[in-house]
C-alpha cells in the first residue's frame, strides 16, 4: 500500500491490487449461526466453511495469489527428478537469501521434523525467542527441551516496545555459559513471532543473537514462516534500516543465520516449504531424511505447480507495497477497536488482530476458557471465524489439572490480500457490539476432550444457555438484519 493522503486527513489503508477472481460468500441468519456453533461443539475448527462468512481462522494456505503466480502454475515442469520448476525455485531462494543449498519440504512442520531429527539429541536444549506449537512438539519428540528467552516486554499484552519478538540476549549469554554450548542443539529465532501476536524482532537483536551463537559455535536457525511481516516492521520501525530496501534487509537477516526454514503456506502465499542452508555438510546431513519423508530432492512433497507459485510469491515478498497490506489492515483494525475500548494486543503486529479475552470477559475464569467462549460468541454475532489462543490450546498437566495460558487471546487473522476494507469494518462493528453486551457471554465446559491437540477436535458446551441470550439481544438491536 502506498502512503496516500486523503483530503479528510483520515488514515485509511488503501488496496494496491484489484480483485479479478471472486468467491461468493454466504452470511446465514443469526439463529442458524447459533445452531451451527452448537453443532460444532463451540469449537471454530469444527465449523463447516459454508456456514462461515468471514474466515479469519488463520493465514496459512489461504492468502490470495497474484495473477503472475497463477500464470506460473500453468507452465510448471512436471517430472519426478530434475524438474526445471525446482531449479527456478532454488535459484530464487539462493538469490534472495545468499545461501547455496535448498531442501524442499511439503510444509513448515515437515522442515521442523527433519531439523529436529538431525540436530536435536536426547537431553539437549533449544533456546528460542518463543515457541510455535509444531516446533515445540518436534523438538520434544526428539528428546529436546525448548527454552523461551523472550524479553519481558514480549509477554505484556500492551507495550510500547516495537520489537516484542526480541530475544533477551543477556539471558541467552548466561544460558550458553551455564549449560555449555555442547548441550545446545541450536538457537532458534522466529520471525513475526506467531503465538504472541505476530510480533517482530529487530535486526539489531538478531545481530546480537548471531554473535553470541557464532562465538560459541552454535547454529542459528531462523523460522522465516512469518518473515514478510517482520521485514516490513524492520523497515518501518528500525531507524537504522529505514533507507534499505526489503531485498537488502532480507539479505542482511540471512547473512546472520546458518539455516533458514519456512512454511510457504505463509511466506510465498502458496503451499509448501523449504530448508535453506549455507554449508554443504548441513545439506548432506538432511538430504537423506528429505528423500525419506518428503520426496525426491527436486520436489520434496510439493506439487510442481505450487513450487512455481512460491518462486513468484517469494519475489513478490520483496515488494513493500505487497507485504505492508496485512500489517496496515491489522493496524487499522487494532486502532478502531482500541478507540471503542476493546482490549487488544498492542502494538499491532502481523498475521492478525489479537483480542485479549481475559479483559474482554473478565467474569469468565480461565478454567472455563474465556478465549474459547469469545471465539464462539464472535461467530454467532457475525459469522466471523477466529481462533482461540489460550488455555484451550494448552495440554492438561499429568495430574489432570489445567495449564493456564499466559495469555487468553482470540486471533482474528487477516489472510493477505483476501478481504476488503468494508468487510474489515463489518468485523470491527460486530466485535464492538459484542463488547457492549459482553456480560451475556459465559464460559464453556468440555463434552469430549481428546488427549492430544484438544483444541482441534475437542467438543464443548456452554455452562448456561447464553448463546440463546445472545441471539435474542442481536434481534433486539439489529431487527431482521443478518
Ligand atoms: C505455520 C507456522 C509453522 C508451521 O508451518 P506449516 O506449514 O503449518 O506446517 C512453523 N512456524 C511458524 C512460525 C508458523 O507460523
């Protein structure tokens, strides 16, 4: 998005693309939404897409593609071995990151599987700014322990810190000294830190982390799945780099790391992933497992069409007007909600707008999943599908007690270039309405609780018939509007 000034002086994010392929959306009446939510066990993952108006569950695999990406998919080179599509993909990555070796994989967690199997030994530690669900699971599966060394500001819901994704480098230095480099599998930095609200690290912080790692001969691994948002924030918020191009900043970041991996469901706006390495020896250690788990080294579980789309998508990531669309919509939404008093995570990050359910629904104890209840209520209110990121997404302790999450968030994801501003304004309106009737929303209780990843498949029910109350109020306030 260009910085276009309006005559009114209002700051409005302006789309720098036009829509040429559309998908019809359906907004079913509030009574039917209530029924659908109850049938889905009050779990937004279990809704049918046909019942959803604004699908803001995630940014994974649902970003809009450009016409150039679609065009490239038609000329893909479909062959098991030696596909030209792969060589185009490889050379684009080599050009952008300045690293020599590219291992293709079918998505981000597949990269994490291979990296963890190769580098994590039983009893070793993996310090990181913050964990991601699949990353942590793979490291633990291989006997490793995740150690989060985020700065204190990172875990505050509201902060003036522009780089809440930063690592606490003093803590990292101390950790390396205390445990010894031989007990550290690698250090991991996550761009656009997902679970704390899409928050970036600064380039300066990454430099410090890199120095500490390399001083002790420890590998620095970058999870670049949400790199596009982080690149934009470095350019926008970090004084030293505001005159550098996105391409230059990307190269600087890559130069500090030994291994980079990403989910192309986010970075590149297609579906796939890759591990990118600087040294032949690291490439050699992983290539066998890529062939075993993903596929031959020139497709790695991806279709050649997706490989072509990612190649173009990566180049488009170098365009500031492309990567600023998501963050600017999110900032707009965050600011409008703040004006109405709705508690949200600040500063606005990438990926989505994050509502603080603890303050939105202070009358619901964490054991009754305030973020889960808010996600359910938001769907009933407006056909809006967000994602619970709180206690429901944790696993129980071995004694059966709850693990109370640090934060109770509902993520309203903004898949890139998918929604228009009027749709975003509608979502803001419905969230504000719900906030004004928040006392109607009550807690949830499990009806069927799976042992692992319960947030995906678990079914819950309301502790009182509050969904009916919400529908009644909606009708009072909106008449026969949908
Ligand atoms: C989504 C994501 C992953 C996992 O990628 P998938 O393609 O969903 O397997 C890993 N790390 C981060 C930071 C992510 O956002």
